[in-house]
């Protein structure tokens, strides 16, 4: 699915519960150029919903030989549907 990079805030401030089902954490190893996509549902299995993303990033390690955790970068992407991003919050219209 197509996606676009988004910024929810500083890494030390964003918590796991702020990610929606339309978000994906994309980790790339600088050494071997492998790209991993991790969905929030996978992270909820191992971490509390109040865990900050800077604590989770310690788990992002490339398993290829010669790679270390310091060779990985990551960012958040949001899935795009029909060219428009999926809304983050439901808009309620009052009559």
C-alpha cells in the first residue's frame, strides 16, 4: 500500500497509543539497505500502550551480519488511500 511520511512529534514524546492502524514504523539499515515495516499491532504484543517510541527503538536491530543497532534509522509513515491520507481523528458534525 502506498504511504507517506508523517511527524507526530519528537521521538521522546510520542507514545505507542498515538499510532493508529493506518500507521507503520519503517526501519532502514544504513549498512545493508534492508527496510523493515512494523505495524503498531505487532508492537502492542511486546510493549505497553504508554511506552514511548524512543524506548521501542532499542528493539530495532538489523539481523544481517555486520549490522548493529546504530546503523538503523526509522520514521513513521501513514497509509494513503486514493491519494488522500487516512484521517487521524473522526470528525463529528453537530446539527
